[in-house]
């Protein structure tokens, strides 16, 4: 493996905000430290979970710099309105000591164009100055990175060492068969909480970027450990991993929808992290029904896990 920063369990940090709805970087750093202390291998900052479309580039850079200064291994998301801004975020990440990049496709302008995406990815990887990077593949960005483009980029940018797959089981299988399975030095990362078992056990993933892991770090670390064991053929670990994955399924499914940040911030508050009470847009809120559903499911899982883990 070219780098271990993309291995293990990696929460996609959410950005807390203060009463004036500006980022609370002290709370961000504190949460990053807490999750690393819990056993997470690194954190992602300013992927979708970090509310990157709602922050200025300067705010995103400050969050990255604060996390790295605190000694937290950080993988930085490069989502931006244009290639120049994405490249500037990549260059800044390299300058301040981030450990990796999550390279997000070009959005809004010429998104479906393979040639436009190739130029976009290349500019980010060039600006990264050798910083290890993974392509973030997601149907929500409207572009599917296929094997031909991935390997063409690797010819010029050896710092492209992996693939983060946010699609479903079919997309993970494609990545394993056609991209990461081509070489032992290419990392596959599971990018959606509902596919952890499939990604590790069936597709050879070595890392998981998680949303629900912010809320429930211990159970998610437990799940990944069981999946790693199951991937070796361990029968007991496989059975336990499937049980835990099934119990987490509803909470994990919030990762797949447009309200993922609202759901996970709400669950964080329920678990004692009051700094996630507010959102950057005052009008952003779960409905009463959504809150009831999330609250009920969290309580159900916590009761089940408390008993199940004893066994």
C-alpha cells in the first residue's frame, strides 16, 4: 500500500457552527481529537459532511490548518465551484501538512464531460505537490470515473493511489474488478456506510469513510474490525459482522440522502455533542417526523448493541 492514511476507519467530520452561524473551529478540533482517541485512523474534512458548499474557501482552509496544527491526520476534500479553486484547496492542504486528498469531480459546469473531468482531476493532482490522493466517485456528482480515466491519470500523477466509492454494491464491485484489483498499491475505500460489509469482505477495501461513525464511533470501529476479520474467511466474524451491519442499517442509510448532515448533526446532539445543534442555514432543519424516526432508531440500536456486545 502506497500510504496508510486511507486505511482503517475515517469519519467525515461535520463542521460545528457558533450562534452567529460561523464555523466553530475549536469545537471542530476537539471533535477530531476525540475521534482519533476513540481509535479512528484519520479524519476527512470538507467532504459533503463538512458542509463545503456552505463555507468560504478561507473558512475551509482555516479548518484544515487548525486540524493539522493539532496533530490530527487529515484528508481534505477538494469540492469547489471551479478547477482553480479546487487546485488552490489542494495546494493549501499540502502546504499545511494534510496527509491526503479526496479529489472530487468538477460540478455544475461540463460535469458529464470526461475530458473536462480529466483536466480538472489533473490540475488538482498537480497542485497537490505529491500529496497522496483518492478519486471520490459518486453518482450524486453526475460523473462516474471509469478505469480508463483512472489509469490515464496515474500515468502522470503517481500520487493518485486510490479510489473512494460512494455508489452502491454494483459500483464497489466495478471498482474492485477494474481499478483497485489491478495492483496491490491501489487502495479501495468504502465511501458509504451501507456498504461496509460488501466493500471489505467482497471487494478488498482497506478503508471506510463514515458518517455514522461520528455518532457511534465504538460500534462502527467494531464493525470494520469484524469485516476485516471476515475478509480473511473467519466464519464467526462474518456472522457477527452481518448482525452488526444489519442493526446499523437504518442509521447508516441516512448517509445516502440529501439530509445526511442534518440527520447526523441531530444524532450527535442526542449523543451529547451540543455544538452540532445549529446549521449554517437557519432554515435547514429536519421535520418533526424525521427527528422522531432518527431518535427512535438511535435508541433502538443503542439498546440492542449494549446487549449484543456482551456476547
